């Protein structure tokens, strides 16, 4: 009631923010129990897919869930295999705990209750998506049906091969299809051109959740255990949605809100143990904590080794084993950060020396651990404000074979390269890359991120083509690569109160598609500037009496340099940032986190 009264007091500001991001139903947006969700059978091929799964379950046939090695894929495998295992047992003779097999160190899943197994390819040995060698291995276990999660929509060749082996295939994915041609099996994907689904922003785990929901609704409508198996998986959907940087709007906001509630209630003890292991406080875990805490540790499993370790964490009933896995994930994440920092530094040096004026940053450092190339591309994109791709040698995919890939990404002319790309707002990177499809041997992704493989001999041609594409777009829109700062609402420093900060927290969960409300304090004269942090990279000051913090990565104009001198600063600035509550030792205070300071003209 108190918070509701506070929100009414600041209704004008809140309404301006809602209007800026196109929110029409504020009651639904702020509801603790949102209702925006859609009929799963509006997704293409959902009826056929649900029937296919139910038939195999009913006949006691073996089903393998085949996923990707990122967090979205890992959560998808955990969710769908767990749901299928929870269905009423149809085959009394189902094999229990029999190893699916797989070459060490990559260990695939187990055949469990209802003859369910799972498989996650190695990032290094197999790469993204379906591959024929893995499908042969799955066939050799006797699998009758392969269900893909978070992959498969761009794999018609592999799907045809699986069918030739005598297996049926069901694709569930959320990536952009490569054209409108049928891929030879039921394909549940909200991004299909013929989809009637009202929301296209589901992650792979969200699509897997909708499949589980459809099976429950049609075939087990009155079974409370099956209903619980669906609703209890929302924490996995929340983690996957946030980790895959999906828009936190529409149905995703509903799924993530309920999922975060379940997560903070500690219902899944393995996830609670991981959160506590990385020193998060249960009950107040935020979307930010997932994006920059939980997700990187889960991702570290596949980035630095065997991705199946993360799925094992959620499937084990052994607390001691879970603790071992969590310690290993923490160790791998530290290793990932070291590799990432070294690669970012190397890429920045190359860009500044060779590609400073390129519109598309296609960079190939002397060495980059393949497991971090996507993160590095994201860091480069953030620093330079341009679409970026980081290249590494594709082990085993050169003309000379796997032996050509050593400890360096230096390659011979016959080598293949793998690229991880990240884009900026306004540039659909998968469409741009597909316009040069003749240069690639493998390509997949969506508007903001993509992965590809291509012959090293095409590197210069690809760079020239992508730079030309970006230049053409920038010529039409000069602000594309250097957009001016913007705010959801302007406020006066006197309005920046603890109460307003508390009201703005109701915009959570925030992230992609629903960023933290950006406010602007116009015409401010910073006072009392103090340097802080290592080498004085960060600043503290006040603006109209409001405490402000400006970190090193914020846009700091030269006019702020020297502001801590006795003369101080006399000119005004427009300060763009977020209003936050600083909680420390049981006390709360308000502060403004400055993202950019612009000299007032």
C-alpha cells in the first residue's frame, strides 16, 4: 500500500517513462501476477509436435533431447528432459541410468525414466547445432525421436540424414529460419514467416516451455503432477530468457516475473546453491544478478570445457556432487574472465592500429580462446559502438584437418575460421550476413547475435562486404553508429528522491527491451568532484545536492577533467543515467548513476 501511494505521487514521471517505451496497459506491466500469455497451439507445428512426442512417450520409445551449449540451450535441455521424465511412465521396462556414451571428455546424457536421454554438442569439437556424427551416436543408442531445443531450424541436411538413419525429428527453436523452405520435419519456431503466435521474442527455453505446456494441456489436462512439472520449470525459463538477452516485454515479462519469484523462493535447491555459492542473497536476486552472475557461471561450463556439467548440476540429487560442480563452475568462470580480458586487449590494439575507421569490426587476434569469442565481440561492440565479430580458427574444420589447430589462431591459407558476431541497435546482423551467404560454410543466429564458419581465404572479402553494408546504412541514417543520448523522462534534482527510486524499481525485471528507466538532469553544474577507484578512474560529485557516481566506462567529456581542482566547473551539463537505491549496512540512500554527461549548449 505504501509503495502504491508513492507511485501515485510520481505518476506523471512514471507515465512519461511508460509512454516512452510504448506500454499501454500499466496495470498488467506492474502486476505481481501478470496474465499476458498465449495459446501454445498458435505456434507453427505445435499440434503435430505435441502429438509426435505423446505418441513416442505412450509407446515407450526412446527420446533424445538435443540442445545447444549456451545457457539458453542448457536450460532448454534441463527443462524439456525433466518434463518428459515427469510424465506418467508408459514403459515399465524403461532402462534406468544407462550411459548414452560419448567420447571423453564430452559426456552426453543418461537414459532415464520414460527412456529420455539428452545430448549437448561440444563447442570446440562439434560446434553449434545438429551434426551428423552426433546423430549417428544418438541412433546407436536406439533413439527413435530427437527433439532439438534452441537449435535445428537451419539444419535441413542434418535432419534429412537423421531421417535416413530411421529416426524422427522435432525441431523447437527461436532463431531466424534461413528462408521459407520446409526443413523436412515439424518445426516449432515463433520466427517462422507463417507463425500466428502473437509474440516472437521467446528464447529457446521459452519455446521448449510452450511445448511442455501444449502437451500438458492436450494430453494431461487433469494431472496435477504434470501441471507442477510445467509451472515448476519457470525459473529455468527466466534464467534462459535473461541470459539470451531476449526482450523483457510481453509474454517474456510474465514468464520471467513468475520464474524470478520461484528462483528467489529457492524452490530449485541446485539453483539456490549456485546463487549462494557466488554470494548472491536469496530473496533479492535480480535480473541483473542473473545476467552478470548466474548466467556467466553456467556458460563457463561450455566456454571452457564440457557443457553437460551445467545440466548435471540441475539433475543431480547428490548435494556433495552439486557442491563439486559449483566449485568447478566458479573456477571455470575465473579462467574465462582471464582469457576474455586478454583477448579484449589484443582486439582493441588491432582495431586501433588497423581498423579504426571500419564500420564493421571484423577482428582476428593472434590468439583467442574460442569459448570467449562471443563475449569479446560484445565488449568490442560496446566500446566502439559498431557491429563486431571476433574470429578464431575452427578446430577440425580446415582443409588440413583437426591437427592444424593448435594453441594459436594463426592459420594456413586452407584453414576455416569461426566467427562470433554481435550487433548494435538498428542493424539486423543475421540478415546482413545472409546477404553474403556464398562466403560461409555455416551460419546461424538472430538480429543481434550470430555465429558462422567460413574459409580463411574469404576474410578480406567478408570484411569489405560488411563494411560496405554498414556504410550504406549509415549514409541513410547518420545517427546509426553514434546515436545521441536519450532519456525516458527529464526530472529536476529535487524530484530524485528515495521514494522515486523505490517506485522505479517496479519496472523490474529490467534488461533487453525494458532497460532501467533512463532519466535526465538538465543544466547541472557538478560540484565536489572526487576521484575514486584504482587510478582514479571513477568519479563522485553532487548535482543540485544529489549524490552522483560516474564510472570509467561512462561517457565523460573532457570538460569534466580538472573538475576536482580548486576552480571547479562553472558550465552546465545534461546528465543521463539511472536513479538507484544504495543499500549498505541496513541503510538506504539515493544516488544517480551517470551513464553520460553532455556539455550544455
